[in-house]
C-alpha cells in the first residue's frame, strides 16, 4: 500500500487535483471580488475592516499556489501553503456549522451550503496536499526540467 501512495503518478495526480481546484476556485473569486467579500463577511469571523483585504489577497494566493502545484514549482512550500489554507477553510466551515449559520461556503461562484460534505471534500484535498508536502515527487516538474542537462550537440 505504501508503494502505491508514494508512486510518482499518485504525486502527479495529487498535484493536478489540488492545483486545479485552487486555480478554478481562485479564478471564480478574482472575477467577482465583491461577491467573495460578502461570502467572507457572512462567516462572521473577521473584523469588517479586514474583509475586503482578505477578499482581494486570498484568491491571488490560491491562484499562485495552484499554478505552482500544477507546474511543480517549490512543491513542498506550495503544498504546505495549500494545506494551511485548507485547514483554515475547514475550521471556518466547522465554525459556521457550529454556530448554525445557513450560508454558502464561498468556495466559488457556484457555491454550496456549508456542511459535512464540504468538510469531507476539503479534508480529502488536505490529505492530497499533505501527500505532496511530505513526499514531493520531483518528476514532471518545471524545476526538474529546468535543471536537466542540455546535450552539447543540441547547443551547436
């Protein structure tokens, strides 16, 4: 079982799944920052003065993390940031559920209500991000390709 989990193709699949989700959700939020700010506000966690700042910065962080994961740039760091963000999202959703808030998760333009389904989904993404963090396969990454030696015949 361990050899399956550590297989480079599993690492690549994890990168594609987590990276794609982060890019997709980020683009939705970037395209509608006011809607995203309202979604953040509905969680009633942040002071109102911070809501707009988070609504403007968070999607760009998600986009960069997603792109880095997809292309294999600084895998450990990128996956660690993704994992931290996922923990924050899980805690926020759990907090909203515990307080009985009937709100959308704010994950994307096509949000679903906060609930156990969203927590389980984010926990699965978290497991994939942790897989990348602890066992980052260097295969099929921009960093590996950029370090590859160019044959001397190709340079002539």
